[in-house]
């Protein structure tokens, strides 16, 4: 790795980390994914466009493609059931990097249904690297190139390093999202307990027990019962305030 390229990689990772450390960024998975794609396209030699393929509920979805053509090419891979990004998500290789050096040449045989479509749209090479979370491929970073043969060992190494670092950011943002939802649920349940304590003159334990009982009897999650109760009280107060204002007029 040359000093110049190494510096670019470090700068890109530091910039992404700085942006993600903001209050909004570290909690927003979509912000993280967009930053990963942008930094990769700017950093890795030979790359013209990029995207992220994310597994959700048993299917693969495209996130933040840099062009609509790239979005369509990702979708084609999903439709025909083959392509470098799907191979990267399924591979058990050490580095998790899959390279198509020439989709109009030898690589056309490996992905015969996808390769002609990519070439027709002006892309001869494609590199996909796993964003592995908890020892399993959770997403893949897809890097498209107009020219064949641009992904040499140096570019492959850079992509692998970038994928490893990006996976850490991805993992952090995803976990932060889970944590924020847990905090929000706790706050919502706390508000619901306060309403019950005031309405039925119960202590903290009694209010929580009533929430649990309501959850069991209605077959609703505890947080959903709490959300309904809070929204019902807020709605009633808003209606009362509106009625009061109308009377005064």
C-alpha cells in the first residue's frame, strides 16, 4: 500500500468516525451506510460507483446506490439470483472479497445471467466485500468500475480493509439503534406507569403489575400497551384543550 493511498484510507475512516460520533449519525443506520458508500468510492482506486446490499427479513435490499443504474444492476442480481454481491454475502472466504475483473470476459461464465446486463450498462468490473457483523455477512459493499481489470491486489487489499472498518461502523450504528429503541421503550413504559399511578392511586410496582396484566390479557407487547395508554391520554388532553379554546371564543 502506497503512503498516499494509506493516508487517503486513514483520512476517510477518520472523517466517517467523526461524522458518526455526532448525536444523529451514531444513531442513524442510513447515515452510516451512505457515508460508507461515499468514502469507498472516493478512496478505492478504479471505483466509479457504489452501493450497499443489506439482508433484511430473508431478502437482499439495495441501500444508497450512487446512481439509478447501479440500483438497477443490484436489483438484477437479486432477480436472477446471481452476481458478485450475492456471492460475497454467501461466501465463507477469509477476507470476504469477491472480484469480477472482466464481466465481458472470463467472469461472464461465472455469472452468465448478470454479466451481460452489467456490460450493457457500461460496467466491466465489480468488487463486493462483506460487511460482516457478529461473524455473519450482514451486508456487502458493492464497487462498480467502467474499466476492466482495475481491481488489482492493491485495490482488493484496500477494499478488504475498508470493509472491515466499515463493518465496525455498521455494527456500532446498528447496536446504537437497538439501544435507542430500548431507551425509548423504557421511557414510554415510565410515562404509562406514571399515568396509572395517578389514575388508580398505585405505587410503582402496582402500576407496572397492572401494565403487565393488561399486556397478557390483550396479547399485546408491554411497550405497545404503554404506547396506547400514553397516546390515549395525550389525545384526550388535546381534545379538552381544543374544546376549552372553542368555548372561550
